[in-house]
C-alpha cells in the first residue's frame, strides 16, 4: 500500500513543524468543509469522494523515503521528522453521505482532530472531494435531461490524469450513469463496463459489412454497430439492417441491438435511421449517440426529437466542462483551550468569506405529505428540533424574512453521519446502495432547483443560536479593534 503523506501543500508541513516546535501540534480543533458557489451555475452539488477520502487517510503514513526527502530540504528538526514517522490519524470525521444533494455554505464534512492532523490531511481531503463532487454533479445534470436513457461514461482518454479517470468514472455512477468504458474502474468498483467498437475496427476490413459480420461472430449478445465510419444513411444503416436480417432469419437476433452514431447531425441522422429501421422491420433497434455531448446538447437533441436513447458521454463529463473546479474550503470553526471549547470564525471584509463558528450540525427538513425538501438548517450541535412543535426560521441577512413550519407537517433528518471515529472507519454503504440513495436525493428537489438555466437557489438557514454566536464574536472583534485604536 503506497503512502499518501506527501500529497499536501508545502506550507501545511511547514506550519505543522512550527506548531510542533511550539508544543501546539496536538491541540484539539474542529474544521468545517463547505463550498461557496454551485458549479455550472446550477442549483446544487452532489457529494462524492468519501470512499476515496477514507482510502487516502488509511494510507497516510510517512515512509523512510518520505522522511529522507523532507530531511533533504534542510529545514525540519529531527525530532519533528521522528514524530512524523509514527503519525497516524486518530480523529473523527462526520460527513454528508455520498450522493447527498448539497448547497453552498453548509457543512458537508466536519473534522475533529489535532492541529497536526488537520494540517497534514487537509489538502488531500479537499482535492478528492472537490474533484469527485464536481464530476458527480456534472453527471447528475446530464442524467436530469435524459432521465430514462442509458448513459455511458466514455471519458478515460480525455481525463486529466489516471486518478481522475478512475475515480471520475465512479463519481459519474453516483451522478446517475449506467456504466463506463474504463475497465479498471469496472474491476475496482464493480461498475458495468460498456462499449462496442471504434472506427479502427471497421477500417481494419475492406468492406464495412464484413467488419459488422465478423464482430457479430465474436460478440453477439450486445450488438451495437458503429455506423458513421463512412456514410451513416447510405452505408452504415443499410449494412446494419442487412446483418440484423441475417440474424433474424437464423433466429439469432439478440434483445439488445442497434447502431451508434459518432458524428454529423445527430438529430437528423437518428430520425432517418429510426425510419429506416422501422420500415425494415426493426422498430426495437437502439440508436446510440456520442461526440462531445453534454447536458445542453442532449437537452437540445431531445427538444429536436432525436431518436436516441443511449448516450456515450466522454470529455464534457470527465473534465467537468463548464466549471474548472469546485471551490470547496476547509476552515477551523472551533478549538479547545485547556479543555474548554472556543468557537472560531473567519471575519473578512469580503462578506462571502465570513465563516460560521462552533461545532454545527446540518438538519434537513422535508414535507411530510410528499417528501420534498423544504430547507436546510445549520445549528449548533447541541440544539434539538422537535417536529411536534412549530419552528420559525429567520434569514440571517434579512431578519424580516421568516418562515414558520407548522408542527406535524415536516420531517427532519441530521445530514452529518459518522465516517471515521477514533481513527477507525465506520461501515460505508456499497456503491450500489449509494447510487440508490443518490436517486432518492435528487427526487427530493422541486424541478425549479434542477433546471440547467437560472435555477432556484436553496436558502440555507442558520438557527437563532448560531446567528447570536456569530454576532457575539464579531462584536468582540470590533470591540478589540476599537480598544487598540
């Protein structure tokens, strides 16, 4: 098992070293991980990456080679390097489960540990969740416009690196895809592997129909023939029909058969191909489309009534085209001073960068009659909500805006679940269980939040107690500055 200890930023190790010298490296702290803006100008994000995070933390140990490299930098004390040799994560992590629909500003992951643990692990943890949540969100947007079609993740050759291709394929499954072309992802995560032929197969034969016939001899059950190597309507579809007629006559036509079109006007070509298949007696022939597809193009093709029910999506999904990164951040919200909890917050002239103090939970409210989401509430960890009583939610930035939820009309769930406790991994759901959960999660949203353009933005409320704590800390900070001047 390879080490991940150097998957970090240099300043994390240098800060950890300074804290070690000051004897503050094992002070207890709490950090929140959240993001500030929805990717793709959308209405939500999909949480992903927790399984990878757990793997990353399990592997996080400094090897002899790692220590030798750090020693070669000539700035770390030997006592610190000796400490790193025995470093293991022993803290707690709570997180929204993979597949959860999440919103800006709310806590997706809560980290309890030492300052040393927080600094050494922060970069890798953030990198993993930022990337995989981004891919899962992109995939979910694509699934939203093709709710009943087959979606195939075809992006490995365009992925920005090996790990991005591997874990991106898994994230696409959480976002609603049916399978991947990535064979290693199939083996590693037990994902269905999909795909048939490339143009090179067809071009390996003198005649296209010979390529189709030879392919049938080798692979018969899932028969999708690539029809656009030369001319879709004059050669590809007619040759496919000829092969399907031969199979039907021999009583060997499989349940899954059809063509894939990888170029040209997919709307026009698919409609013409469908007409030709129906006239030839093959109304069930599948027409699959590919070629730089994304949610906008698929939606447009749907509006043009393209006869495509299977989509191969590569570059635009695996690279999260439209949002280069998810701006997830990892900020201290509390530290312990001689055993006493001290809530912490970042106070900035940029209002967007002010953080929420204290150890918090995220409560999600659902309508009792139809299960649809009402809102999320961030509150202090010790606060309790009684669904048999009315609750009034007050908007922090506009206190005159109030929303009262009547007793008995709502259900409330705590969204942060144990991921790692005392350094030991909690039982995690299987990928199939996560996929089912992710489907349920998108189902709780009203369609106004899932549309591609100008979606509604979910308001995340802060409890009155949390708002009061923020005001107290800001007031103390202002008073301190006034005293200094």
